[in-house]
C-alpha cells in the first residue's frame, strides 16, 4: 500500500497483507498502533463492520466483550464527519470508563480520520502510548494521514465483501438503475415498460439481472440494497 502501488493500480491480494502495510505506514508516521474499520450497510438489519487492528490482544478482547463499538465516540465521529479527531477527555466525555481503560492499556494518544464513500464508511485510527500530538506535528502530518486513510479505504473496499463496494456505480448499467428507480417509486413492470417505451419482458430481464448481481431474493430487496449501497 504505497503511493507507487496506488499509481500503478497494484493492490495487496488480501486484507491481512493490506493491513500489515498499513501498520508499517503508521509506524513510519510515529504511531505504534493502528486500526481500520469498514462498515457496509447491508443487510439492512445486520450491517457488517470489518475491523482490523494491532492493538494489544487483551484490549481487543475487552473491547469486543464490552460491546464498546456501539458507544465509542470516535466511531460515531467517523460515521458523521470526515474531519480529523484527536483523542481527548472532551471527546470521551460521555464514555469516561472507555477512555480510562484504553489509557490503562497504553492507548493514550490517538488520531482518527473518517472516510465516506458510496455505500460504505471507513475509519482509520493511529495511536500510541507516549508523546502527545503537538499542533506542529498535526500540521506536518495531516496530508499524509488523510492520504493513508483514503488509500486504506480504497484498498480494503476492494478486498472485503461485498465486492460491489469496489465495483461501485459501474456494477449496474444505466438501464438497470433507471428501472430500479421507477420500481422504487412503486411502478409495476408494465408501468415501467410503458414509461421507458420498452417491452415488459425486457423490464423483467433487467430486474432479474440486478437481483443476480446483488444476490437479492426479490425486486423489493434489490431496490433496498441498491439504495443502501449508494448505487442509485
């Protein structure tokens, strides 16, 4: 995951290798720990979050055991903003126990950068146990951290399911999107056919293609999934 690889289009073969490269970059920037999370909003009732970190294993287990993902203010920040955030008492004002436990585990200084993309959100965290972040260091490294967050996001999006997160808008044809939009507006196949001046069998053909691409069980699910993934 280097600038040269990014320019050539070369990517690691799996998320584990990609994360190992991410750790190397984090350490080169002066952070001993890093974490990356990718949230895909599908299925709607069970959105998936993929998480990678080199935090102490005891902390990873504690974090999962206490379901801290649901109350972590850094996660909430990254889901709602692409502005960087620095760990502080103020940021963790409503979750002091989480803040104290993290510090006790040696996670005392952190830099969070969210990335929002079509259909999925990403979050990069760089952390260390020692030296606080100065204003000068933040200015010096801001562009590098932003580049690293976007590169990690682009890479992981292509390596983690669903693959459609990488294929993005190009995964559906314009005709397929057009039919899904009208279907989402409540139009029947015959009505869509009349609006678009095509045969009803053609409408069914495109709907079936979309369902196959998205793995949807029916056209209602296909519309919902396409909207959730930002394909429309």
